[in-house]
């Protein structure tokens, strides 16, 4: 009997101790003690309590509720905790700051979810394939593949609405701000328990003013962009006790010109029912759903008042994410280090593939804002700053004769012609060890930017696949110059047809061609296509059918000499010949009569009239002879 009494007494002590443990460690959520939480933890009202309690759960009562004290919300830390920066307790109603959540562990496998901190949205029951590559619970082959050891895991999906409810009509707003949706079928008690104040609520009623974009206006491809979100939406403020109405703040269509106008009423006629984003063909509301799905949304804010004067804050910088990847190695290429990996791909069962599956404005990364620098890459000189199958930007290591690195691609872009020939747009440095072997540094190095056919970005070359380049310091022989060059026929002979020197003169070391044969050099300078059998130090050969003068010299607007297309040579001033002048054609003497035998003239000058021929024998002295009679 004594042993029985001792056993019962011990059992009572165990039960009392266990009850105290449950009370202190499982229910005291306002305490700052470290607690081990097991099972489900809820704060707020009891799950079995009805929201309405037979009364309207309207927006007046709803506005007094703490959204973090809902049945399905759990808060670490609370109000009326901590001290202000001056040492005094924080005033009542202020947010506390002395609570934290510390998670430590190791994901040894998939016996749980395979992650230390798992955040998952949606209504799917199986999230494990996102970590292992397959669902091990059903024996898929993917379960034998190496999985990921995950500290934090986030998975989300395009969630379905918590409820889709038929709408009878929408009442006119009260005071132009508060509105409601009148349901065809009242909410059940279970549905009212599921509702929360602050839930998203969307209609399938669209604003006809916000037209849908067409494919042609967005690029002309099949993907185009998503239709505008021109349906009416709001936020739940409450619901009636009979379940016939759901109260909202006010209805608004964001893309409408009336988006800031209060008192709108969603239309319910057939023409105003959305068939692009949804296809219910009747007025409905979607409760607890938003059209956008985000894996993570961060908001960082800097307030001047906090970091100035007596604000108490020291920070003057905001940083979104810092990822420190450290490694202690003893061998080359011992570890693979990667930052953020973005993967977008079709899953099994998709009927469209590649980029045709997504809209034209889909992207991996978007930088939007007014910052001085959009993307800062601070990598080593030998690193590829940007690397892709079609575009590459290399570091600034350049060339080095000492290290036998005689050519280095700085930038490269590739595109294919008919899926076969690769057009490579290259920008690379080349040490001119063949053309300028005695020069080093910038004087002995050229920079090339041009098109090469075939090959890869890592092997820049001047071989015949070079289809032309712009070269700075061509061949290392024209320091400070710039050349426009063809590919040439050998590995060291770029054919630079035009070289702009640093001092100004332009060098054209090869034949220059213009219209109809152009300008060529060799035995002479020839303009135009030279006919067979003709040779000239200076030859001008042009079609004269549509021009007035083949050759013309002018001083300002005054013509000094011109050779017309008819072969006439016109000279506006004197002709002086020191030797014999022979005319194979006719010589025409100016027709005129000196005013007297002493009229002004220059020696050798001649004139004639119908009776005499006059010649100036010395300055200002004329002689004449009779012209004779006709025959």
C-alpha cells in the first residue's frame, strides 16, 4: 500500500510539472525567455469562436483589429517592450524591438521538408521536388539525384483564390468611399471563418476605358505582353452576419483615368466581364488573391530625421543584400563558387517552348531608378565581366609580351547567318610583335574593332576570316593614328585603305576608287575609268553628257579657267607662253579697232577690223597693215 501511495504521489508531481511547463513555455508569448515551440502555434482568438457572434462583422469593428493578431498569424516580439534611445521605456502602443528568431540546424535529408527555414505559398501539397529534383515519396528516379542542402527555401506559385463567389450586384458606395458586393448565395459559416479583414478582393468586371494592347503595338510577336490589369479590385473590410454582403474600402480600376475617383461601381453587363485574365462568363469576385506572385519583396527606407540632429540613428547607407562567399583552399580549382542562379525553363507537359512561352517583356533582372551606377562589376583583370553564348566582356588584363599573351579579346558579340556562318564582332588588343618588333607598350600595340567570320571570341586573329576592322595604331607604325582596314590576305597584312594620322594628314596607301572607276594611282593619277590605249600622268575620264565643265578653277565666285564638256578652254585672264605656241585648230584674233596709233597696248597684242590688222610693236604704239581684197 505504501508503494502504491508513493507511485500515485510521484505521478501527480509529474503531471503538475508538465502542466507548469506547458503554461510557462508554450503560452507566455509576451515573455522574452527562449521557448521551444512544437506543433502549431496561434495567437489571437480561439479557432472555435465565430467571428460574427450573431452580429455584423462590419468595417467599423474591423478597423480596430490588429492584423498580426489574426488566427493564422504569429508574431515574435510585440508592443510595449524595450526602451527608447534616451533610456526611458517605450510609450504604450509603440513597437517593441527585443525579440528575435534564431534557427539553427542541418538539413540531413528529406525526412522533413529538407530546409531549415521553409517558406511556401500556394495550395499544392508537394514542395519537395524543388529541392531534390523529384518527389522521393513516390519513388521517382529523380530522388536518387544529389539534392540541395538548403538553409532558406522559398517556393510560390500562381495561387488560386481562397473563394470564388457569384455576385448578384454591387451596391452604390456609402459616402463615396465604402462599398460592398451583394452575393447570389450567402456565405456559409465555414466561409466566414476563412475570411480575414485586409484580404485582397478582385472582380472580373473590367473598365472598358482601359483598352487591351495589341500584339502589333508591342513588337508584333505572338507573345506580346500581358493584358492590362483593368478589372476592379479592393480590400475586404468586413462582412454581414447573414453572409449576403462583403464590405470593401472602395472599388478601383488602376489603369482607368478614374483610378483616383471615389464612388465607382463595377459593371455587371456581359460586355464588361473579363475573358482574358479569367473566363467565368458571369460576375464573380475572387477573394484572397492578387494577380502578381512574388518570391520575395524587400522595402528599405532611409529617413533623414532619424540620422540627423538627435534622431538617434547612425546609419547613412542602405544595402539590400550582402552575400559573402568565403573559401579556404589549398589546391587550384578546388571549389566552385556561384552567386545567384536564375533559371527559367519549361516543365514537362508544356506545349510551347523557349521564349515563345513567355511574354516579350519577361526578364531575369530589371534595374529601375535614378542611381549614378546601374551595374557595378568590380572583378579581377583576368575575369569575364559578362559572359554568355552570344556576348562577352573581358577584364582589363590586356596584352603582355613577357607572358606571351599577344592578343586579348576585350568585347565580343556573335550572331549567325542562316544558322551556319558566325559573325563575330570583336574588340581586341594585339601586340604588334611582327610589324613592330622593337616597340613595346602603347606604341607597339594596336586596338582592333571589326567583324570576323567563324572562330570563337577567345582566338582573335587577322587571318582571311577578317572581314574588315577599325584599327587604332595600325601595325604599330602610326602612333596616334586611326585606320579603316580590310581583312587582308595574310595574318599580318591588314589592308588599311585610309589612315588618319595624329597630326592631321590622311594617308591612302592603296588604290582609291570613286564613280566609274574612281581615283587610281600607279603610273599616274587617274580619275574615272581610263579607256584602253590611253596613258596620262593626270587623266580625267568622266561621262560629260550631264555636266557643263570637265575641269574648272575658281577664285571665290569668279571663274579663272574652265574646260567645258564641248572641249572649249575658257580663260578669264592672260596666257603667257615662254616657248613656241602651236595651234592645231583655228586661231581667232580679237575683232576691234584701237582708238589711235598711241592707244594703250602691250607689246605683241593684236586686233583686227574689216580693213586693217593691228599689232602693238612696243608699248602704246600700234602699226597696221591692210587686209587686202577678197578672192
